[in-house]
C-alpha cells in the first residue's frame, strides 16, 4: 500500500514561483470578488479589496484542550476530566494509512503546493461564480488547520461566527495565516497539528480520540476501512456523527466509500483493496470515555482532588489561573489514594450500611506524619439519581462537601490534650457531679475575651452517677460532666486553640464556635478533618495538612512534586500520653470489643438524642474517622428506632455502628503491614497524680456501699452512661429545656447540626433518599 512519504519536498516551487502563485491566487480571488452576483455591493467589494493583503500574518496557536488524567499512588488511572475529548499524539503514532487517507480526500496535492492550492482555488472560484455564492472553499489542509485554530480560540459567539462565516474576507484571512504557518512548520508538522485539532464527530476531537471512540483502538492501529471512515468524517462531522442514529451512520458509510474510491483513483491503494474495505460494515463501537468524578471508580476522592486543584494556591496563584489550567487540561495528576485502603473502607461501609438506608456513612483514612489521604468513602453512590448524593459528605465545603456533622465526644480529646499540655497527669482528676452548671458567665471565656458561661443551663450524664474521674477514667467513660469541669479548669480558649493547632475547623468554613459546650462537639466537622487531627496524635504531635496530590506533570512534560506541609502542633510527650489514654478506650472504655489486633487508640462520639454518631481512631500507621447521620436532617431524623444495613437499632451510638466500620476498615487496610507500637508514655512526667489525686476513701459501710462498682477502676458502672458515648442532655437540651441559641448565643448541642434546619445542606439535594 502506497503512502505519502514524510520525506516529500516541502514545495517544488522556487521563491519566485511561490510569489507568482500567490499573485495568481490573489488575482483569481479578486476577480471573483468583483464579478456580479458574487462580490455583493460596491461598498462590500471595496471593503474586502482593502483587506486583500496577501502577506503572511502570524497565527496565534493556543494549546488545544486535552484530558487531565488522575492516578492513584500506584499509577493506575482513577479519573479523567476534559472539556474536549482529545489526546494529542505525534504523527508517528498515527497509522500510515490514516495519514494517506486524510491527504487523499482533503488535499491530495498537500505535499506539492504552498499555502494555497491554486488548482483547487481556481476550481472553487469557477464553481462559486456559477452558483452565485461560496459553495466550495478549495481549502488546503493548512487552511483547514488555520480555520480550526481560529474556531477553537474563539471565546464569544461573534468570534465563533467570524471563524466559520461564508465570506471571501474570512478566506483571505485564513490564507494570510496559512502562508505564515507554511513558513513556520514542515508539511509533516502541519499534518500532525491538523489531525490533532480536527473534529471527527461523536464528541471526538483529534484522531487519537476518534480512533478510540469509533473503533476502540489507538490511532496507530487504524486499518484501511477505519482510516477511510475517519478521513471521511471530517468534512461534515455533525451530519455523519455515528452516535446520531441510522441515517448518520449510512451517510458516514457512503462517505467512507468515497474516500476509498479516491485513494484507489490516486493509486494510493489498489482497486481490490478498496473493494475489500468497502465490503466491510461500518464497525462503529461508540467506546465512551469517562469524564468527571461521577464516572470515576472513586468519585468522592476524585471530587476532593478536583476541588484541591481549583482552590489551592499551590496549583496556581489565582483561582482564575487554576481554572484556566484545569480547563485546558493535559495534566497528569498523581494522588495519595491507596486502592487497598479505599477498598477496605468501601467494603466495611457496605457491610454495615446500605445505599438505600436513610442514614449515611462517611469515612476518611489519613496517613500520620504526611497527611496523605489514603481513602475517602461513603455509603451512597455519587450523582443525582435516587439514593445518590451530589456533594462530598466526607469533606469540608472547600472540597465539595457541605456543613458536616457534629462530632460529639470526639472533641473531648482536645480538652484532654490541653490538660496534659498544662501539666496534669494521667491520674489527676476531678470529682464530677451528676450535672454540671457553670458558676457564672466568667467560668468560660472565648478567645475574643468574652464571657460565655451559662449558669442557667445544666449539662447532665444520661445514666452515670457522680464520682471522681481521672484523665484516664473520665476519657474511657467519656463522662460529660467531667469534661465540662475539665474544660473550665484548662480554659475554653485554650481548648479551642489546641483543636485549631490540629487543623480542626468547621466543615462549612466558618470560624469555630467557642461556647461552653465546645468540648462536647458542637462544631460540625467532616471525616477528613477529624482523621487528620487524630493522625497528628499518632505522629507524636506532628500535624500535616490533608494532602491528596503528590505530583502534577504538565502538558509540557514538566513534573512538579508536592511535599507534605507539616508543623509541630504538640509536644511529643503530650501526644504519647494522649495516645496512651485513648488506647484504653479499647480495653477499658466505650470501645471495648473493637480491637484490631494491634496497638490502636480512639474515641467514640454520639451527639444529643442520637442525632449523629462518630468514631475517630488511629494506629501509628493509619488514622481514620467515621461519621453517620441522616442527610435529610440529623436533628429531625435521629438515629433512633432505625434499620441500617438490614439491622435494627434502638439507638445508634459511636461504638455500635461507626466503631465496627472503623474496626473492619483498619483491619483490612493494615493487613500485611507490620504493627508499629506507640511510643511508651513518659511516666516520670505523666504517670501518677499530683495535687489532683483521688480523695482518700471514707471507711464507712455506707460509703463502701455507695462506692461499690462505681469508681474502682475503668469500665465500672459509673461510666456506664458512656458505653454508647451518648452526650444526652449536654450537647443541646440540658435538662430537657430547649435553650438552643438563647439570646443569640447559639450552638447548644446539635443546634448547628446540618440536620437541624429546614434548608439542611445535607438534605437539600436528595430529600427522598
């Protein structure tokens, strides 16, 4: 099979001959302009004649829109984005028969003429004169390339119309640009550019995308019949687009056969080869290329990455710059996603929560010491259909989420850390009452110096009895009144600052609400944020910002690597002591029975009235956070008397559903990974107690009876109220009095929960499921 050789001379015309050719063409075009019925009114003729300047004019050639491809940490594609389905390829990656076919049908003298094909132009002028209009363009491949560049560069409808208008002025403009292009590039380079910019129909831009879309092969693998089909499609791609039905396919088949006949006529193939190819069916496969996060295997992680690219200054100084870069595409984005960890999270969620359940589960996994997000998963598919959600429930609003869920007692960890920072020891403690009432407004001061204590409101424990609680036993039992008293001692502002140092923020992007119930988890948060905060404890106090992108390779081949952004948030000894206490939650506290067979620490969380339930935990190798709530509105649709995953729950608690999801996830995600121990606590610094030791026992029978089973060690009956880590009566309603947002002080308990509003963002999009 013959083909056009890339070694063909660029032109056989001498410089003088090229000038003469241009002059001849100009004469032909000018003649056409002034002929009656063709050039229009005298004014139009003059205007066009004035514009007739056949000197080369440089063509601005902005980069073509291409796909941006996203990969996991092992280099496997997980998503792609494109405004135009295109992947530019070098000419050598296009089969020779494809090159031959496109030249044969579009511009068979392409390698012999300059910017304008005089013979083709002459034929076009005669035909246009006979028809009284511009019926035939006589455009060379170079001129067609120019037209496509101008069309792709157009930003307004006016510019787009100018790029395709049927006028001699447009033809002359194209010709001037074509002359400059012919001076700038070789013929092979021009052909390569044309093949990569041309639209072939069915949404495919460029020959590589067209080969994939039409036939499921690369451009390098196109055979004769396939190449002739694509070569025929460029003339009128909308009319012959095979995805438009039987008529369009029939027209495309006819066009393919025209190309085959032309190739045979020119001697590029034999008549027998043409006949054999014409006997074949069209063979259109319509291989659709996924586009966007909805078609990704990991849509929520994909959404996080997309928003990161558009919002983080690391990927462009301004948002406009980032949007232009992302829209132009051609990027290769390597991410932190670990397929094994992702599968573990998805499987654990699916085992416990069904997509059709009213409740929604969301989970994030983060690597301590780097902040790399290993997995982002939710119980519902991403999208707008029934039982889908069209936002990211695992992330904050900056990364495609909405307002998050109140995390309940998982916030108590920040009060514990603050106490350790201030010198309290593991066995130091406070005598907690059955209820806690602030002594006055000055009992709590926010970071603005405002008094926010509320002596008219009482926090209670649901089932417990009063008693002395240490930092350890109070945490293991998650005793509400203990933590209110502890926060009063160490300071509300100081506790909030500890949380902020670990990256804690509200999911909606607003500043943390600093009210006296801060320690009870009144600020709506997202799993990525909470997993990252707990990962900092696992990393011995090194906080690293959540990280989803490790490198980006631009369309120019330049690779930019991104490193973790970390800082020292906690003294390592404080972090070690915190991990030591939180590890007891598994052995002596609310998470008994949730061991994963290796050193681990964590904290359960259940908000007032069982509106939401959480579990946040970590090992030295991996941290994770799980949240569960009803996206229709967590306060209006609490997790009581519900069936989730085929199992009935009288009330969903942190240890009853989020905990098992976390347990199953971590067990699978860390399988085959050697267990890393926690750094032992510095007992000389944090062991025992100081002045806040347990009071001496009173040796009376009445006291012994009263103390029996209440405070003789972790997991006793006094901590019974926190087996589900319920914050009843403390996150919001106190003694049952509805004091939410009284006097504008807000955020009592679940008032701020996304479910406690008629315009709940968690339920705004899919109220039916």
